[in-house]
């Protein structure tokens, strides 16, 4: 690539000129998607910019090359005395991996590498510590230390809790640098869902992150035979490793869910011929209320969601009434508000949860609790975009918890036709399957069934 073209590609990506000159002096050539990730890295300099950058998606997108080049050839060269931590799972493989990349990427940058301590030191005193872990507890050895930059390879091999733990080490005392975390990864792994939630599709205002996607086609240096190997894969591995599809994971129950197909902002309420609601009650777990409309084709449009935990019924009821008012609805307009059987059990005071909601103007009715048929109906309604089977279920972006939970649900290994139960994380409130359960209740209520030769709703 000529210098002129390199400058053109860098400018298109948003890289400042001094950053590009750092790469040129180091003899580092980055490809367009890598340049986009480096431009995002520089946006971390701004007070209103992100504090974490994610890069990746499909395999062989040039992730490791970019991460080490950005840390060593740009960040470490522009700020003296910078201390960076590079984390990768499994120690020996990390050192060998780092050694191979170091000799190739930093061949024009004066530096020393202490193999025993796994520390690379540049001429200006900036350094990269090649850290490693085999088990998550090994990460505790780094906690309490201070790093100006933390780079995490294959971030989805970490749980969200450990990612947050190591994030507390990302801080600086340097007045001319803003600390940041870089991470690279592919879909899949134990951290798939939290990474997707924090980086790939963050909720508005939920996290100060930027994600740059990359596929094998973005890396011209990859052996084409490797791409052919990926194309031979099937199922979730092909979609994750070749396509970089974050709506798929090993063991996923709803493999026909596609974010770009099923999540729609446009629904004209004048098309609604029937309105339904469902409620899944919890206290430590979330209480989730879902509102949906059926059109003349009996396509279900989930238009809104209320989800909170550790609230009393009166608090939930106020928010549910407010949600209905936003859609010019009253409880009487709903065909039903169906919910799980637990709300009808008597409590210590002799009243049920259902009675408490009735006192707040919300009449709850028992839902069909058949899990297997309920999940099966959801699968049928989602259709199959790849096979040209039209979906009959769509979700508005307001239904954020439901949108997050549907692709995260896994098969129960002991009962494959059922969904594996997932508890919410008590500390963060993430995870769980409460919104999906409410969706199942509503779908079974709104889906016609054949009984004695007649169509019955």
C-alpha cells in the first residue's frame, strides 16, 4: 500500500495524522477496519469519548495484530512511561503468541523484552506487561495494580464479573492521558451475552463503549484456504466464526431469531385489532410487563415493556398504568393480562399478589403454563428469514430486556425441547429469563389453537 493510499484510508477511518505517523515510523500497516478501530481508540482521549473499545466478530479479522499495534506503536510512543497490561487466557500460549507478534510488529521500534517477567519496555519507558490467566481466579493477581491501558484478547472467555474486576485497575496518574480498555473477541464463550450487551448493542446511555466489527474479508493477509475451512462449518459455528453473528451461540434455543429482522421501530397502532398483555412477577428477579398488539394477519407486535425488580406491587402498577396511557390504552382495552400461577398463591397476610394488583386496577388471569408448547409457538412465530418463512412476531426496541433474553436462551440439556432456566445476577441485575417467560405467556394467549375441529382463541 502506498503512503498516499495509506493516508487516504486513515483519513476516511478518522485517524489523526500524528497517529498515522506513529504507525509509519514503526513500519506498521493497518487495514481499513483496523484503522477504524485505532480511530476509535483515539476518541478515548476526549472527556466525552468512550472508555472501552471492542474489535472483532468473525475469526481472522486481524484482531491480535491491531491490539498490539495500537498499544505499542501508538499509545506507548506518544506518552512516556505508559504502563499497559495485555491479558490472554493460558500463559505459555500467550508468551509465544506475544513473542511472534512483537518481533513482527515492533521490528523498527527500539525495545527490550524480558521473557522471564514477560515485560516489553520501549525507549521512552513505556511498557507492555504480557499477563495471562488459566482460571478466572488468576486475574486476582493483577487487582489493585494500576494500568493506563488494558488490552484483553478473547474477552468473551471472561465472565462479566471478572471483566468488571479487572476494569477497576484501568486508571492513571498521568495528566496527558485518559485510561482505556481495548478488547478483541469472537461471538461465543461464557462472556457472549455481557459482551454483546456492553459493546455490540449497548442500550442508550448504558455504557461508554465503541465496537468495530471485522470479518475475515477485512483481513487481506489471511490464507484463503482458512476462509474455505470456515465456509464448510455449519450451525452456530459458521454464523459466529465466519459471519461474526452475535445473535447466535452454542446451544442457542431460538436459532431463527435475527435482530435485524425481528426488531422494528415502526408499528402503526391503527393496525391493531386486539391488545394483549402479560406479566411475570418477581421481587429479587424482575417483574416484567409486556404489551403487544395483534394485527389483522394475527402478527404479534410487542410494542412496550416495563421491567424492574425489588419493587412493591403498587410501584409496578403505577408504571404499568403510565405505560398503557402512553399508548392511549386503559386496562379495559386489553383482552387479558396473563401471568404465572405463583401470583395466585396466598401470602402470609392471606392475600395473593393477584389481589394486590386487582386493588390497583389491574386484573390478572392465569397464563397457559405449558412450557414446551409455549416455546414451540414462539419458534413458529419467529419464522425463518433464511428459509423465506415470514415472521409473525416483531419486537419494538423499547422491549430491551426481551430483545436481550430471546437470543440468550439455551436448550435444557436434560430436556432439549425446553429452555434452560437462567437466574438473574443478584449484583448486576443482568441475565434471567423473566421477559421471555412473559412473552411465552402472551404468545400462547394470542395464538389460535384447533379444538374439536373449530378454531378457538
